[in-house]
C-alpha cells in the first residue's frame, strides 16, 4: 500500500490554506503584539499547533491573542510555521521567535529554536 499519497494530499491542503491566509480569506484568529500589529490565520490550524490558542478559543471564544514583546516579523514567522512546519531562523530573530513559541506553548518550534541556538 502506498502511504505517500495521503501525506502529499495533507501537505497540499495546508499549502492551500496558507495561500488562503496570505490572500486574507476566511481568517478568524489573530496573534497581536504590544504595538497592535497583528497576523491573522485560521483558528482551526492555529489551535492545532498551539495548546494555548486551543484553550483560549474553546474556553471563551476569544479570537485574538496578545503576545508580549514579539515583533511583527516574528508573529509572521510563527504563523507561517503553523501552516508549513518551516521557519527561517537567524541570529537576529531566533530569540524573539523562541519567546513567542514559548508563550504559545509550541514545543516543536521551541525545540527548533533551541537547536539553532545550540548549533549556531
């Protein structure tokens, strides 16, 4: 049995959802920083990647989450990671992305940041 097709289809669906996000279609949840800058996405995708988003949305229906001291660029990297499982870490952004991932309790993104720090 060929198990690659379902995975390829799954990956393609997330790519399509990310395109929808970039085209501002059906967005219903935002990460917001102290400056009021926000990055919108799809609640279901974001909640599946962050236990904190899932808790908040399920408990009180809130559709925005403030992340303290996180740059707009890092918000975008974090949300993009939620859709692609890819992140472009650099010495300039890793600490800020790690702080956001920690606030969101995104274990795998935290691990990617810590691995980057350890090896670079």
